[in-house]
């Protein structure tokens, strides 16, 4: 941020505003404060019988890697609408949502993932503009080493583990980075 | 938004960028696209024996109305850290989080509320700079007509209902407005 989007001034400072406790972009001319907050990424696990639908990414980051349909929640929609829209956009697929499944914080990327379980309504799916390919996978076919993001890996791990008993919880946890990789830390519900 | 925060140009248009499907603020000079996304509000229900802690707001909106400690999630933190921080800032209170409790979409204000159940660690609480007063309430003492927001009303309704059996779920729902008031629509988990 170099210019104030309200007054056009270039006197933008990175300072702690009066009454606040952390630095923000503040305009030295009109005093406007610009807040930046985490974004919500919403998606789903589309089921069809024993398979689930994955999309091969046609965009960066992680071009060519497999993911569940998911993307940034937009203004004026609900998390459920966002999950359905992303599934339609990325896989041309229609789903019925079954429930909120994972909520994962990624503090180092300022994101919160919210993934739903869902049921594919038909087999009329295919890659949208952000996907190279969309395909159903049985559990033993999941390309674990070629999944795009830790949130996807850990959501699918929880899902296949719980699917054996067909009892699904709602899981909260954090993705944290150590020197080598991203680790999922579950936060138990009591 | 009147000026581009990257290049300072005043040729900001509200248009659908190429490859997108909804209008954004786009700079006609440097082509930067400015996305706006929903914000996350995080808070908790602090329990102490049969009471819960509420804060009387010292700021607008809803100055003088009662609320649970809650506020905007910040970058570089988790939802749990945000809930603890807001409780400390608004009520000078330390809590142990017990679990995620409600997730409420408010599409007309571009917010998603995430409220946790929690346990007050001690009685050393008191109003922070955004509160006029902080006080413990038994269920029959809750000032239902003077609660600040529909999200707080519906989170507390669910909480007291479930407290009778001491079995708590995770609740997803939407706050929608009709002509007269805000209605809570629960979205059932299956």
C-alpha cells in the first residue's frame, strides 16, 4: 500500500493508531485507517458412492496438483453458498451439502479454511476454467503426494478415518509450519 | 475507493475483470484488482459456574447494549487466539476455550461469526476500553431485549437450551433480514 485509496495521498505510514494495539496502514493526510483481516476459504468433499471428486489445478499456486473444490468466500454470500459456487465453478458439479466438517486456521497465510461434506447430485461434472481435470477417486486411489495443500490432506485424512464408522464430527485445528513442513494440530472439542 | 493504493491513479472502475464473474474495484492505470471479502468475528461464551459473562458496549454500533466478548479476527492469529484476545481486551478476562460452538453467516454485513464455549479461569475481570461494564448473569437475568446483535441472541439461546442436557453441538446457520427484523435460520448437519 503506497497511496491512500480515499484521498490519494502518498503519506501512508505503518503505525499503531491511537487506541489500537497493532500497526495498520494509516493515511497521514486524511487519517483513514486501513485494516487487513484473514480471508475465508470455503469448499467441500463431494461424495459419489465410495468415491470423492478431486480437481487438478490449472492455476498457481500448486498448478497441476489435486485439490478439493474450494476458494475465497465472496461478500454477500454464506459459507454454504460459497462452497456450492466454488464446486460449480471448478468442477461444473452440483452438490447437496451435508454439514460443516473442518475449520482450519492457517495463521501464516491469514486464512481460515471451512470445508463441508457433500453429496454429488449427478455425474455431469467436468473441469471449469481453474481446473485441468476433475475425477472421482476411491480411497486407495487418492494421490496423497500430489495433493495441493495441507488443509486438503488433513481434511481427507479425517474424512476417510471417520467414514469407516459413518460418524462425522466437526473438526477444528491449525496448520502450522515448522522448518520442513506444515503440521496439522487438532484442537479438541470438549 | 477513489484512488489506486498501488499507483495513486484516480481511474478506479467498478467492473468485472477478465476471467471473473463479479464486479471489483479495478485500476484503469496499473490494472490492479482490489478484492473485498467477508470478515470473521470471533468471540466466546465465558462460563463461571451457572453464570456467563457479558460486556456492555462502550462503542458504536449498539453503544450501551450487552454482548459476549467478540471482535474482528486479526491477521497472523488463529480463531482460538482471536477469541482469547478479544475476551482479554473487552473484559480483562482469561478463559480456557472448550470448543467451537456457533458459526453464523451474516451475508448482508459480509461477516461470519465464530463463537466458542469457554470457562473463566478466575474472577479478575473488568471493563476494557470498549466496554462500560462487565458482569456475570444467571440465565434468568440475561437482558434479552438489550443484547447488541442477533448473533449474540441466537448463540445464547442455543447455549442455554443445550446446557440443560450438557450436550453441546457445533451449530451452523445464517442471520437473514426480512422487512422487520433479523431471523436466524439454522442449517442442519447430517
